[in-house]
DNA sequence: ATGAAAGCGCTAACAT
DNA sequence: ATGTTAGCGCTTTCAT
């Protein structure tokens, strides 16, 4: 513990500690001479203001929180999740704040981590995934006047919730357009029925696909189970499925990696490789191990993190006219 | 902002704020009657002590930090990395502390995040991966008397560095033993030469393999490139490689997932599936998509996180006789 | 067992 | 431009 305090710096510089405080905080009403003297001593003594004391005086923590759910394997097992964090930290650090990450751990005998952090004001602002913005959490944030930004489109039936999300409709559009440009006409999309109802991002991707196909006067073809695809006899070049009677697809858009892997897994014993263009959203780390090339839209999650953090600082600084929501545009990868 | 303070609670209870403070901190010298009265009022008012003020008085932050490197894709892209975090947080929250996660972001005009956190005492203790415990960081920690624990075996030529790591030697042993029990005799291990020198965990896994093979009087066979394996003609059941002359392996241990994927990728066009037992360390999320079963040791990273955090709290509490290092045992998965 | 008062390190309103 | 003083909310001697 370098117990050196503002008082000691003041003594060493032969000034009052208030003067040192003014130097620290860049107060203009300070003579160049004393400023230099104090700064020299601070540097020489390797003095660092105690942020706790500073926080108490300012009634601030200089910390931004990120709330997440470890039990949400979809987030944490997703290698891209850290991209969002990277974007957030970039902005947080550039604003001279710390980054407090917390999971939604619930302690048996006490409040949840979230409730503690919010009620104790351990952070000045919070970034929270839409899946964790429950009614209860929303109420807590409002009650404690805690600034926050949601990643992923707000799902709560509340107005004025600030959010940042990937534009999944646009992603569906450009991916479909890309396949059309490549010459594909019978473009199928694999979008599970239940999941689409539950996850808005899936519905949005589907919507982007549907709109684009319609605009190009192409037939829409949505399958809800990979099994349907397997009824097509690719090897014999048949034009219609023996069972479903649907036109032979020349491209398949998988809405999630899980779907893509299911297809790739099944495809190994099938010679559809050269006949079917595969496409999905987001790049993925094992892609290099894949023998079948996969088209994909590049989702800039780092940008999403940055925008969320920027928006949060705007809110914390009570800037006027902060946008309520931001949609991040995507583009074709590779 | 629920601006309710200890003074207001005291007023409401008709006692001095010192009394309230004693109730909060479980001071024994308090009559049961006043304790109950104060506790009732605190609960009724939904009072939460201001942790900043508390920290200032205690000269503590009630926060534990975790230092990591976003540029280290191996960590962040690894879904298992989060297991460690989960373990850490479990302990941290049970000890009523917060969890401050920080990357090694370096701000252009100022100190690194790490240096700020340590010099400003933003945390009471720190967990840091061995790869980030540089000489410089070590010096900072010592200089500021900051308690810390290293995950992964200490690589620094310094004594007394507390660390927690997976017992990779033991992991190599039991995996090899498992294969032997399964009837394998010609067990090969894929361990790249350069990597082994760089990463101690690889050398340890190799060591565990070597020891076990020797103890069982079996021949050791280490390959440094996957290509060597490809010289074996599995399909014809030949006993020796045409080129290397090495005995036909019936099992292959891959030291990393990358190696495993390389083999699996190449293997698709080869009928070695039924002939070669594959084995690796750590389970991985895409395993269910693999058609070739893979033996593996289950590495309990959550336990590693827990142990690291427990050790850190012991250090922070200045408990006597805290172990300097802990090796986490592994076991065969599935 | 409880109250009064000093102090943790810093900021800010008020003096000079 | 600089010093003085009073907090920020809590803990902790020291009284009583």
C-alpha cells in the first residue's frame, strides 16, 4: 500500500491539499508555476489519488458494469461473445473508467449480484443483455436511477429502453442477395418454428430473407427441420423432393451455427457438397476445419459493444438527445 | 438513488449511527432488543450500506479482480475459459465481494489498466493468468502489496508465487492408462516440438504419457506433425508405416483441440475410423457433431477457478499457512 | 450497551 | 489564485 495521500503531496509542495485537488482535476484557476510544482511532486512521489475517496466525494464509482448470465451457454460458449466485451472495454477504458463484470449469481442468503450492484451503486452505469432485462431488473434500474443500455433489441413492453443491436433483417437481406448474385434461385432457409417465435433475431433474419426473395420474385422456402432437406436426392440430380415435392434447392441459409453443423454433419455421407451453397450468419472459429465452404455475413460484435458503451456514457453524462436505439449494419464476410 | 443513509436509519430507530454500524457489522456488544429494532428498520427502509463509504473507512474495496488478455484468442475464444470465471465468481460472491474483470488494455496517454487497478487499489486481490504475470506486473503487485493468485503454473523465476493449475502430468497419465485398459498397446502421442517447449502444460501432458508408457513397458511414440500419421496405410491393415517404419498405432493422443481437429479433418477421407482410438484433453462443445468418438480427460476448470479464488481470500485474510500451489486432479470423461 | 467525536482521502463552497 | 472548512457515509476509538 503506497499510503501517500493528497495531504502529503500538499505538504511536500508547500500548498494546501485543495490546491493539489485542483491540479488533479484540471481546475483552470491555478497558476502555471504551482501547477508545475505540484505535478512534479506527484510524479516524483508516484502519487495516485485514492479512487475510493474520490468516489465518495463525487458520489461516483468511475466504473461501468456488464451483467451477464453464465448459465446462458449460448452467450458464453460463443467465442464471439468476447468481441462484444472487447468493444465495450475499449470505450470504457478510454473514458477512464473500470469495467465490472458480473454474472447473475444468486446467493442463497442474500440478494442477487445484480440487485446488490444496483442498490449499492457499485457502478455508474450498466450494460445488460436483453435476455436479462426482466421486469424485475428493469424496475430496479429505474428505482435506483441507474443509467443502462441493453444489448440486443429491447423485448420488454416498456418505452424508452435504450438498446443496441445487430440489424438482423438487413443481415438476412444481404445474405440472400449475395446468394442471388451468385446465381442461386431456389434458396431455402432453415428456421425452426419454435425458435423463431422465441428469438427475435431469428425472426428478423427470416424476415430479411423473405423480403429479399419476394422483391426478386423468387419462391420462399422455409424448412423447420433438417430432415426435410434429407428427402431430397441430391446425388441423382432430381429436381423435386420425392416426398415434399418442393423444388430442389441450390442454396441453404442456416440461421444458427447449430443448424449449420447439423447439416454439415449429415452431409458427410452425402454428395450434395458441390450442389448446395451453404450460408449462415456470423463467422465461426472452426470454419477452417470445414471442407465445405460456407457463405456468411460478417457481424461486427465489437462495434456493437462500442456503440453500447458510447451510448451508456452519453446517458451517464446526461447528454441531450441521446438516440434510443442503434442498429448495427452487417456485410458479407470474406 | 436511494439516498437513505446510516444516519437516517439511526434517527428512525432512535439510536446513534454508531449503533447501527455495529448492527451492520455484527458487533456482539449490542442488546438483542435494539438489534432487532434496527434490523427491522433497515429491512423496512430497504437500506443498503454505501460500499464506497464503507470501503473508505475499512480501506478496502470488497472487490476481487481478474486480469486477462483479450488478444489471447486461445483464452477468450475457448468456451472453457468461462468455466474458470464461473468458479471464481461462485467463491467471490459467497464472500460478499464484487468481481472486477479487466483486460490488459493499454491506453495511449496513460498507464495500463493493470497498473491503474493495482496502484489505485481498485481491488483487494487479483487473479492473474500465468501468461500475464510478467516481471513488470510481478513487481507492481509486490510494490503495492497486492495479494494475488496465478492460474496456470508460475513460469516466472520468482519464489513464493502462489498458483493453481490443472495437473497435466496426471491428466496425461490417466488418459494413457485409460487407453491401455481399453486394450491399446501402440499408443502414439501428437505433441508438436516447438509448442512443447513453449507451453509447459503440453510438456506435462507428454510427461504423463511417457511415464505411464514406460511403467507399462510399452513403446513411446511421439509425432510432431500430423503428416507422419498419414504415412500409415490404415486401410490395408499394414503393421508398419511404409516410410517411418514405426509400428501401426492403435491409439492417438492429441494434446490440443487443434491437433485433434487436424486429424479429424484429414480422417474424413480415410477409413481409419474403426482402427484408431482418438483421445484428447478437455471436452469440447462441438464433440456431439463428431462421428468419431473421442476419449478425453475431464478437466475441471470450474474447480480451478474456485481453488484460485479460495486461495486468494486466504491470502487477503492473511490466514496462516496458505499453500503456495494447488494442482487440480483430472479424471476420464464421459 | 450506547453515544459523541474523530478520521478514512478527497472535493467544493466559501473565504481571502 | 490559494487557503479554510465542511462534508461524502461509514467505522472506530474513547467516553459514559
